[in-house]
């Protein structure tokens, strides 16, 4: 029993520490505030921390992450303050301050230990602001029916969604102290990305633009100096993220969790907080805040159908890319979670991915029998099946909806995430050394148990992983080719390196390449038609891949104006090894032609190495497709050319003469936006043209050999003579309208017979717009002078 006087004293000291934290804005003040918090918590027992977590802890969260706590500003528009402790430590490059904040927030520190102890006694419950939740969750909470089913659809909100006692009909998210802190911790990079927003830049063909917006964001494509600057940025948050993953998310058999538990986990287990539930909470929080967030298809389609729920989020959220700036933190998270794939790939009882991927109603890891709509995973399974769909859509939405006039930093970070995911066997412990530097030797020893000391290549033990993630190696490659065509003119050198990196991964192992090609063969054939026993064995994976293709790409396709290479069959087929005009071979051949033209138009001292890189890419493409793609490049020293600006996009042969027989093979109205067009105007005009063609029926070609059907008018026997001026006017007007309709019908019929369609996109040309503006300005000036005269 706590005395009333002691409780009052604790409340007063908690208020004083909150004031100290609120005033801490310099490094020395932050150090003093951290010492005050730890000193105060050391003196309290678990049942005496209620006032600290009620008064001090919310203020501490606001200051750590830089959230604005003032009540005057609207909650929806509150932005991150530059006075956040993590930001101050990062900008000042103060290692002492960063280490002190890390020690305060460490999983083994007194603050987290006090949090777990307070949760064991259920001392405090928090309400997380609705406006800070992922966008799709906010929209669901606006509807009472969707709110009731949300806890069943999304395991993150199971037993955490409660009815608001004040408003009655509305719902709110109630969390304990640990969950409340983790929500804010994961929300921090989302808020930072939303505050920064898309950085609009003008596309200029200069080396400075290319380096600032592309190269520094891609490891291996940038200079060492810039790489170090990028590495230092956000280092404290990265270390904290990795520390929480190491402490709360095991990467091996859940039953053998003893080596993967810190003293904090031993401590929390005594309060009957299961390790499995805390791990699932962490992973789900990262997935729904980072990967899903503003996705208009946040959950699997079959799961929503089973609950009778439909999401009209596409009209609300629109075709927008994921929040910018999440690529690096997601990369760390995905790499760590894929360590479980390394552990499971060495076991004989591997996970069976041969069945169609189902989101079943049952407990995760067999831990509970509640109605959690998450994949059933047996002991020893990896976390990979949890992140497959949201990560795929996260990467694909970034490639599809990357704005033309914005910075490419976010897309390049996501590209690094994707190529890292394609090679989980290359993950080594050296990648985590710097993040793991302050976690102690025991944890580093644990890491060695599941990661090799040196990067490994692909082996047959990774076949299950590749088959379970086959769309990453096939369909996503096709979408990336469209992305590369779209942005090739911004920086040909870097785009070529990115495409070359993907092709190198696909051809890095003959066994991997054969597996990808064999799956594509059985995907487009019937079981009885395969003569090889290996191909027959792969047929059992086809239903799962088809279901993934329909589900993972639900509602996603290239827009009409951004280069729609897969628009017609965007989620029906795999086209990487197709020999059609929209197949991977032809699109990569066109990419090589365009890349050569772009590189030669730029010239410079790097021209010869770039052309040599294209030669290597061609040889790798020959391995991938089993035949020659085109002849080898000619070095630039033989002949020098001067290219006009209008000739940059004109494909050229490898004998340095223009090729008149190679043209854009797709729908000309859906070609990629070029530099001489206004992007947003082109999209509007393409949509308007599509609507007109659909309304007039011009998408269907009629045969000109069919005899026309003439319409006739049956005049009634009681027809009267026309007399009077009004009736005469009516007859003339009706005749004129009939004549116009006849002309319209004849014109539409002529266009159908000859395959002509309405295409207003030409009006989006900058030259046309300039001419129209000049004419309009001249007309206005002429009227003004006439009015004065």
C-alpha cells in the first residue's frame, strides 16, 4: 500500500521531470534530462511508476521524436519539430549525446524495464491518436461496421480496438505502455517522410542532377564520401530499430528462444507476457505502418471476401507512392527478418510452400486459438510469409507511381531494398556489425549462429524461398523494366547500372536461372505436356503463383500516360520470357537501344566504360534468354558524332547509323512521357481521349466490306402539309440536326473502318502549348490596344 503523501511526492517529482524534459533543447540539457529520468526510475518500484507514465512519459516521447505537443495546432497538421532529441543528435554529430539517448531507450535500459514492469501490473492505458494511424485504418474507423470487423481483419488491432466511452459510436485504439511507445517509434519515420513530402525538381540533363538524385542513394553506385554522409544520417534511429528487433523478434525456432532473449525478455516473461505475442506485435506494427499505410488494397483479397468487406480506398487514396524516406529503415527490417529464412533453409523440415497461400483463421505460431486473420506458421518457420505481399506492393507502388518531376532518392532506396531481398543468401554478419556495436558480445555471438561469416551464393536449399517469392524474380522485373524506360532520359548511366544489377542477379547462378525459366515454362503449359519430371514437379507451385499474381497486384497497373507495357494483362500472366512485343526480351532489347543512344548523346570520359557495361549486359541477356540479343557495341573512338537534342530518343544501330525500322511497338497514346511534353496535361488528355474512344466505340474496328444498313422513315398516312413559319423553322432545324448526326455517324464509321482513334495527346506538347499561349497573349494585347484606340 502506497501512502498518500508518497504518492503526492511522486506526482510532484514526475511533473518536475516533465518540465525538465520539455525545456531540454541543447545537448547538455538533454544529457541532464536523461540522467534525471534514469535516476528517478531507479528509485521507484513497479507499482510506484503510475504518475511517471501518466505525466512524464508522454512528454518524453514528444521530445525524443520531435512531435509537436501544443494543443493550439490541429492534430492533423502537427508536424515534427526540429528540436527532437534524435534529430539534434543526428544533426550535431555528437556521439556522446547519441550514445546517451541510445542507453536511455535501449531494450536493456531502466526505461524499457520499467515499461514492461508497469504493463505487468496494467498500471496505465493510452489512447493512440486516430489521425496518426495508417491511412486505410483511419478510413475504416469512420464507419461503424468496418470498425467492428477491423480487429478480425488486422491482428495488430486484436483486443486493442475499444468503443469510445465519450463519443459512444466511435472506436479508439487503446494500448499499454510498451505498445504505445512502439507505435510512436514506428510512426517517427512516417511523420518525417510526410513532413518532407515529395521534393519537386526540374529534370535537367546534367551530371550534378544525376549524382544528387540517384547515385548517392544506391550502394555501389556512389562515391565513398557521399556514402558515409548517407550512412551517418539516421544512424541512432537505425541502431535503436535493430536493437528492438534483436530483443523482441527471434529469427530461429520460437521454442528455442533462450539464446535470442535478453535480460529484458527474461524479465518480461515472469510477468506472463509471451515472447511470441510480443514478436508478432512488433512485426505487425512495422508492416502496417511502413509497408501498407496508404495502400488502397491493404489486406489480401480472399481474406476480405471471407468477411464480406470491400475497400473503396482506390478512389480515396488514389495512385500515390508509399511514404518517402522509408526505404532504408524497411531495408534493415527486411534483412533482419530474412535471417529466419537463412535459419530455416538449413533445416530438413522446410516449410511447405506448395499449397496456395491462404490467410487462414487461426493462431499464429500455434500460440493462440483466437480469431486472428494471419497466416498459420508452425514452429521454426520464417517471417518471410508475413512480409511477402505488403513488401511486394510497397516496391511495386514505388516503381509505378514515382512522379516524373520529383526527386528519385526514394525510388533508388526502394530499388536497393528490392535487390537485397532478391539475394537473401548474400546476407552476412558484417552488414549488422555497426548497428550491433553497442549490443554486447553475447548478441553478436547469437548473430553468428544464423548468418555466415562471408556472403554465400545460391544453392538448392534456397529453392523453396525463390518459389515462394517467384513474382519478385519475374513479374516485378517486368514492372521495373517499365520504370527504367520511363526514367532512362533522367540519368542513362545510373539507370543502366540498375538494370544491369538486376540482370546480374538473375544470371548469377545457372541453377537459379534454370529454376526461374522452368517455372515460367510450367506456368504457361499443362502438366501432361511436360516431358521432364522436374517440370512436372514444379506444376504444383503454379496455383500458388497464380493466386499471388492476382492478389499481390490487385488494382495495380501502369497508368496510360506513363508507359503501360503490361496494362492489358497486368495481373493475368507472366511476360518476362515471352517473345511477344510486350515480352521481356523485346523490352530489354529496346532498352539497350535507347540506352546506347542516350549514353552516346551525353558522351564524356565515361562513354567507353558505359558501352562496355552494355556489352556485358547483352552477354548476360544472352544467357538469360538462351540466344543472341544483338551485335556488340562499337567503341566511341572510331567515329565521333554530334547529336541534336531531338535525336536523343531516336533508336540507333550498333554500326552508328539510324535505324528506321525500329519503332515504339506499343500503343502510341500510352508511350512513356518525354521531355517535350507536359506530364499532367498528357495524363488528362489521354484519359479524355480514352473516354471519347470508348463513348464513340472507336476501340472496335469494323470491316469495310460489310454493306451498310440504311435507315428509312415510314411516313404515316395521315401526314399533313407543312404550313406556317413556326413549323417551317422546326422542319429546317430538325433537318439540320439530322444532317449533323448523319455526318457524325459517317465520320465515326469511317474512323472505325480504318482503325482511327481520337488522340488529343498531341496538345500536351510543349511547343503546341507555347503556340497557343502566344496566340492567346497576342489576342489579348490586340483587344487591349483596340479598346484604348
